[in-house]
């Protein structure tokens, strides 16, 4: 299951093989009141109670106007195990859907993860030894194209988290009882780090060298 707190309410995802056999969304007020209970957003084919579901729960984030973005993986009614993003309204009804992969038979995307990236949505998943990542807006339009990150990997257990400064972090267990933490900084944070580093360096070029550089290049320096 997944659980977040948004707009003063608890919002949860559940993965069930019966009653119903589906991936479901629930929402209930933290102060008490009527709950939206286990609204299916992805039906799972097969007999009720069968343990094999051929899909993976990913995660959810809250969006403005009481909407939610959800990611999951599934091979139900598909050739391979693919990654999908949905936008749900406050009643758990899907208003937008986008399949991010369409693998050939035998292809497999795993451990789908999601996080807020400013006003946008960061989505990642694992394919073989590489992590795939993409940034979408709330309309599921591409902001940053799909790319492959060969230096990072995702955990089969833990979600992504967005820090107060906008950085996205997550932890991955490693051999020897170790944990590795990965972090993706926002562009604005990286820019400020670069500016601060340059200010500390305080390089001063020689006058004769500077005289050979035109004004445009001087500004760049």
C-alpha cells in the first residue's frame, strides 16, 4: 500500500487480488467524515483471489485542485510489463492516462516511482540495470524527455521523496547492510551552487589577457 497526507486528508493506494481484484484509490478526511473507499483505477484480469496480479503499485502525489497523479506497472491486456501514469480527480476517477512504455513481448519495466518536481511530475522506473526518468506536467505532457540514468537505481521497497528545496531523494539498500542515497537537485538549486562556488574562487585574469577578449566573452567569463 501507499499512504500520503494531502489537503487535510489521508489518501491511499491498495493492491488487491479480490474485493475488488484491482489497484484501488481511497481518500478519507483526517478529522473524520465520509470516505471514498477503494475506487479501482486499474482492473486486474483473472479469477478473484488468485495471487498473481501481473502488476505493481507505484505511488501517488497530490496535485492542485484536489487531483492526484498515480504511476503503476502492468502487463494486463498488454504485450509486456509497461509503465502508466494516471491523473485522478477527487472521486478517484481517471481523467487522463498515459502509457510511458510499450515494450515488445518479454520487456519489463519495474518499480515505478513518482514525485513532485516543482509544479511538474517526476516519474522513474527500472529497466534492467538502468533507471528511466521523465518529467511531465499535470496534463501529462512531456516537460523533460525520457532519458536513461545509468548511475542510479531504484529500490523495490521505498518511494521517492521531495525535500523542501525541491530536490528529489530516495534510498536504496546495498550489500553489506549498507544504504545508498540518491539525490536529484532542481536546476535553480544547481545554478545557485555554481554561483556560490564561483564567488568563493574569485579568479582575477591578468589585464593583458583580458584585453584580448571581446566584450561578449568577457560577460560569459
